[in-house]
C-alpha cells in the first residue's frame, strides 16, 4: 500500500524522471522475484536473468507478430517466465549449494547463446525492435513522456508485491522458509521438498517474466543484455544491499542502487564504479541494520 | 588434421591459463570457505603490471613477470591481512556483496590509472617465435604456457601433500580451532595461501593476455569461467581443477574454431553435463 | 494381541566392504516401548535411518501398517504415520517455536500446498500448537526463535514436532543426548506421558532411562541383533555384558 502511495507521488512529482521511475519499478519487480528464490527459498542463483529475458523476448515477439495489446503480451511474458522456471527448476533443484549456483549460470548462458543464435526470432546482437504497443486497456496510449508506462509498471509491481506477500505469509510460504532453514527437518515432517521449491521457483519465474515483459513493452526494444550474467549479478547485489528475505528489501535495494548509479554516473561517467564499489564495501563493513539498532538503543536509553 | 592440432594446442594452453588462475579461487573457496569474487582482479593486476612494465618502462619480460607476480602476491597478502580476514565469519551473501564492490572499485581504479584500452604485453623474442618439434612447429608462447601450467600443478601438489605448510593448511581447514590450539599459525597459513593464490592468478593473467585481453572489466568478465572450472573440478581439488580446465579449455577453443556463431553454448553445455554427472567435482572423493 | 505397526524383515546394509546392518528383523506393536541399545558403532542410528527412509537398505524390507514402504521416500512414510527425532537437534533456527509446531501441523493436515490464506488464519491449529507446547512446559517461550532456547528445551521442541504429526510409530534417536543434567526432567516427564497406543522405539545410552522406560530391549552389536527380550532378561544376559565390556 505504502509502495503505491510513494510510486504515485513519484509519478506525479517528477514528470521528467518518469523513465527512471519506470526503470526502477521494473527492476524492483525483477529483484522481488529474485528475493523469492534467494531470500525466501534460500537458493542462491546467478541465472535469474534468463527468466527476465525470456519474458522480454516473448512479449516482444508476441507484439511484433501477433498482437499489440500490452496486457495480453504481459500474460505471454508471465507464461514464458513460468515455463522456463518450471522446466529448468525440475533439473536444477536436484542439486544444492555451489553446484546449484553454477548450474543456474550454465542454464542462463545456454539460453543467452541460443537467443543470440536465433537471429530470425530475436534479432541477435541487434536486438528485437520495430514493434509499437497498442493502448493499455484499449484506452491509455503509451505517450512519449512515459506517463502511461510508469503507471503501468507501478501497478504491475504493486500487484506482484501483493501476490508475493500473500504467498510468503501462507502455509506454503512458511514451508518454503522452513526448507530454507533446515531441509532435513522439513523432510522429517513429511514435506515434499523439491515440489515446494519448484512451485516457488515457478512463481518467481512468473514475476521475473512479467518484469521482462514490462521492459520490452515500455522500451519497445529487447536486447541480449536482458539475458546477461551482468543483469543477474546486479540484481543479486541490489537484493543483498536491501536485505534478502523480507520482500521490501528488494525494493529498497533497487531504489538505493539505481539512484546511486544514476547520480554517480551523472557526476562522472567514467568513475561511477568507484562510488558504487566503495558504497557496497561500506555497507558490508558497517551494516545499516546495526546502525539502526544502535540508534534505537540510544533512543531507548534516553527514555 | 592441422585444425585438430591447433585446437588441441590452443585449447590446452587456454585450459592451463584457466587452471593457474583457478588454483587460488579453488583454495579460497574450497578450503577457506570464503567467497572471493574479486579473484579475477588479481589476474588483472598481474597482467597490467607486466604490461605497463614491458611497454612503458621497457623492462625485459623475464624481469617484469616475477615482479608482476610479486606485486599481485603483495596486494593479495595486504588485502587479506587488513580487510578480508574480518569477513571470514560473515554470511556468504555478504562476502559476495563486498567482493563485488571491491571488484567494481578495482575496475574503476584500473580505468582511472591506465585508461579503458586493451593492454598489450611485449613478449620477448624467445616466446614470440615458433619452435620446431620435428613433427610440427608450435608457437613458443603456447609451449611456455602449457609447461608453466604443468609446473604449477606439480608444485602445488607437492606443497599440499609433502610439506609442513601443506599439512598445516589441511589441518587449518578441517579443524580450525583444534589447529590453533596445536600451535599451527592459522593466520599465517590463511594469509600465505591467499597470497599464493593471488600470485598464481597474476601469473595466469600475464600468460593469458593474448586469449583474455587486459582491459578494466577483465576483473569480472572472466570470473565466470574461473568459477566454472572450480565448480566442475570440485572445490578444493587441484587435480580436479586441472582436468576441468583442460577439458573445458579444449571445448571452448574447438567451439570458437568450428562453431563460432553459437557463442559459448558448448562450453556451458559441457559444463552443465559434467557438473550434473559429477556434482562434487570430476574426481570426487 | 495389539496391532503390528512396524516391521523390518532381514534389513541389511553394506557400505562397500563395511557391513553395518546384518539381517535385522524387528517387530513393533501398538503400545510397545522398545529400547535399542548397543555399543558405539553398533549401527543403531543407521538402522533407524533405514526405517525412516533417510537411507536405503541394501536388501530386506520395511513394513509400515502392513504395507511395504521400502521403496517409498521419507515424506511418504511420515504421512503414513511414522515420525522420528534426530540425535543432533534439527530445527529451523530462526523460526519461532510456535510457528515451527504450526508448520508440523500444517504438514499433517496437508495444508502446505495452500498459498493464499495467511498463517495467522488458522486459529484451531494455532491453539493445538499452543496446547502441545504447554503440555511440554514450553508455553512460555513459544514466541522465541528456536535458536534462543536452551539445549534441553530444543530437544523438547524436537519431540513436540514429532508428536504434532500424531504418528502411530515414533522413533527417538537419543533424545537425552547432549542435555545438561538439570534440564532432563521435563524430557523424562514427556516420555512418560506419551500416548499409550503409540509404538515407540528409542535409542539411548542412558541405562537408567532405558530400564525405567522400556518394556522390551533389543541389543544391537556390530549391526546384528544380539538379544531381544524383557529388561530383566537382558540385564542378566551374559552375552550382553560381553558385548559391552568386550569393547
């Protein structure tokens, strides 16, 4: 709820920054889907971009060849992300820890290589473009200022957050969190461990696919970078920055990192990595949580 | 037939480079349980030092190489002693975040100091020529790389199994608290092995400069490849890493020669198959 | 004659050249209190692992309630009424005690596939969890994350989780292991209060506990059943004394 308010405020107050708002919303949705896998289910992955990318390409190809309605395209993107998650998860979830992590990298790189090879469908290195989205709900055109796009992205993000919240707070979510903390314990309780993890992974795939679809639709272009290792790594960084496992940490991390990147790049396009690198190291050496706790204890002492 | 020979030689050389760089990461990950995603930066530093010394200062390659290795070792040792050792007890995700931040920082630093262009290392005449082995002529550089890789493997194996340091290392890894009470200088072992790993990475960076061009993003660009070698070979298993590196190096080279429009598909496919077949490493105990 | 709930038939396990379980045949009926004892390395935990499904036997079979479950995964055996505790406490460290018991209840009722209603929306199960914890003396700390509990209390939570599943057969792997002297009382009381129709197999080294609790004792040595009988018979059996003292 708070999210929607902030989002709407941003949408209303920063008419020239709507592109940034849209980008943050889409990335936040992607990092949120990553939180379901990494923070809730406890499965560290560096291949999550594959789910984003197939959603993006699916939405793009759908718009280019079949139909330009954005919501239908979004459905297609969600389906694509879910299907890839289901298929790859069935294989990946037989493995644990570092092996699982590296296999996610392999799957993502294989998908990326295939996308690069299939130029006729994906445009290869040049990317997929040349499609224009139809009006949202038949009413709202995607305007040049990006008002529709921003609102669209924010609403989808809010929906994604709502769904995630409900799932995590449900018995299913509790079971997945139990699996994260102690797999042997859950097996001893009779939980079908792999089945539960696969379900969560598929849900994450759906949300990641949605984010990809949004990206394709609001940018009207899909590039190979939507499948890249760099994207997976960046998302993981944003998640850890904001705090994994609490859902809203994904949003915080995305906002902080993106704004940091944005401001640092505008200060000095060549040396922005200095600032980000230093910031990441600082965050680990002086965790914000400890800072908050220290502040709270000072306040408590005074009272 | 000529093609096959080229693929094998180039692939073997590529694999050796990956192996040399991977040793340090395998030790740090598998033995010290520390996720160091800044490992690629060590290879980069070694390569850059050698490049700058041979090109700008016009030093002989044969002097620049050990200096580059020493410089990387020193960097590794200082980093470990003052910064990284405080992170051994942190969660893996925090280690990931920190070392990625460190990589970003080093990338930016390299860019600031030397600019974004690719750095070339000036090879000495001895390595720039071809060597006639009777049945075939081979580039000397490739032979040098392959030879160095084998020497590194032998020295590493000997160190771990036959020296007191090796015993200390294995004890420190398996039973850190007991090892400390037995008088094993844990901190020294940790710092020394980390520095050695960094030094080897630096060596690999120099040797592989032709195949993996030195530019600021090197630190993260080739990290995945090294991680793959460590994973397929098995964390902490040096023989496994050697086998994995050579196998995957040949696969990647073959794919570059024969099916270049498929990108790295076969590399990752081979990797996935090998890892799925042997999740604990190729030579799992 | 009470119902036969658990049976192993010629259960055998080898790890390469190591023969850890030798043709073990056991029977557990409703209401049984069977203690499995034996020197270290006799293969007690391995036997229990094969019964619970954590480890697959090399040959032989496990029968639960008259059905062959040898090929069935652990989760299925749990749903068929078999529960176990672990020698080393196996709990989710950050989950609150109450939540963890509720999780066991959700699993029992088959609710962990439900992904929409909040976990706070099951008052009946929450009350059952609360009640179970109170009966074990854990009511006070129900809201604590399990890692904050004293070790003895963690062992109690371990037992609570097994009991929450309303099993028909309960396997207890050294429930008193690692519990400091002063904290054992509640565990003992909990053991005494176990439902009378429950079939219980307990591995223990504490002989006072064994002779107080067990109605039957099976002695395992080097993977094979050395003796099987009443506590009196076992106490006086010379082979048992040799097995223990000979090591």
